[in-house]
C-alpha cells in the first residue's frame, strides 16, 4: 500500500485535464516501469502534446494480460473543492484528489506491482497501457489500437481498471457523439421565405432524432441485459441564431446515441444521411445553393459486448471471488480492446459515484482491495495461457 500511495500522490500532482498535455505524467510512468524492467514504448499524438504508453514485462509472446487505464481527468474549474485537487490528501480513510478513483488509483497500484510482476512473468507477459483523452471520446485508445495490431504480438486478456468497487463488469453500451452544423442564409425576420433558417432545419433534424429514438425501442434484443434494453438517443444541445428578428444563418445540434447491439448505429446514421440528403438539403439549397449540413464526429466508441467465452471475466471472477459479472451504464475503452480480438473485462477500485465531482476520492479499503486483486493476478503469469 505504501508504494501505491506514493505513486498515486505523484500522479495526482500532474494536472492532466483532457484539454492539456499528459506528457510529464507519461514520462514519469515510463521511468518507473523501465526501472522495474519493462520494455516501454511511448506513442505521441500528431500534435506532440499528448501520448500513450505501452509497456511489457515478461516473454515476447502472444497471450498476455493487459492492464489498462487512462491518464486524463475532467476539469476542476467551477467546482467547490475543500482541498487542492492536485495535491492528494488523506481524510477519514479516504484519499482525495482529482483522478484518485478515475482512474489514477488503479494505474498507481498496477505500476507499484511492476517489480513483482518482473519476478513472476515467466510463462505469460503482462502489459500496461496508459492512454490519453478517454474522457473526450477515447481518442488515445483508438489511436493505440492500430499500433498494437501492427506489432504482431497481441495480448489475449484486457482488464480495464475503471472504478467499479471491484465488481466484475462484462458489458456496457457504446457511445457515439456528434455535432451537426447547419449553414443557412440570414435575412430580415419579416421575410422568412427569403432566407434559410438554420435553426428551423435543426429543429426538423431533432424531430427526426426523436422518431428514431422511439423506433429503436422496438429493436431491443429480447435477451438484452442493458437498462434500458434498447439503443438510446439524447439531444444534448441546440444552439443557433443571433436575434429575434434575424433569420438564423447558423445552428448546431449536439447529440449522442448509445448502441445496445451491433448494427443499430449504422441504421441510425444511414437514416439521418438519407433524411438530410433527400428531405432537408433540397429545400435549403432551393433558396441558398451554399446552404449545408455538416456532421462532425466527436467520438464513436464501441460498447463492450458480453460473450459466452471470456477469459478476462473468468480471471477476474476467480481473483475477486464474485459469483457473476454485471453491466454498467457508463462507457469505457474496453470495447476498443475487444474489437482488437482481446477478451475484456472492467474491474477497478473506487466508485464511479465519486468520479467527475468536487472532492473526488478513493477509499483506502478500496485501494487495498485493488492491490490484493493485482497481487493475485501475478500468479497467473507463471502459467502459460
């Protein structure tokens, strides 16, 4: 516990809000893992200001176990913290600081055990992945995936240490987020037929989203364990216009969907493309040929689909002593690793109820439970998969 707390305090001191660089934290972790004997790779993003880390301890073979966590945290601006969010403090059996539970606690525990893994990883390698920008679309993991595919040596099992109170989680819906930009033609509000009101077309687009949301309920898989069991759609924002008496020339719709099954996202996107192409744009361009509707993809992250065979689930159940695995409503990077062919599970210390809030904390008993889980995992590295 002492070493984990030391490392966690160091990680909290790096203010790795998604809008800012995570390079200093990644370099720090790279040094700790290299000192433990890991083979470390750091992959910078095109801007050079962000990076993913991938490290391996043990033989250079397929079938390893991947421990994964994201380095970025949500902002603290306008939150009422009672202590410095970037300086970990202990109070009443809890460690406070931004990222303590989401999810630097898991990362700290995994890295603290790297020297132990170096002694035990005889027959099976263990890998560490620390990514950037999970909070804004899992951008880091999506960039890391093709790089790992190209390496040739692939992990078999992925354990994503998001805070689940150490419950074993085998599934969650995907999360697809979009901003749709409408460009119309401004004019005087007294002659609306002479302009193209971007807000009005955005409203029609939202109405179509609502129709699709209802239609998706009928497509819910009969055996779905999700709550609700169908793919959901949510309109987060509609922004546009400048004044009461001006035809709105610009508008934006922010929306998301959370697919409950493969295929639903493609159905929704195809329907919206047809609706814009054949119903909205012709009317807009009949008045203003330059009018347009542009869809900006903020993030498309696949869900984690429960499967009948899942070694990651079986390992986590054995290590925790739990009788079964559950589902969660929030998204993670697990689906990205599953899409690469890994068997994935989510299991980590802390509660998601504390994530993203002021005075975020992880209970010391939860951190200790996570450490025990990772200690027992080391024994799995002495036996070939």
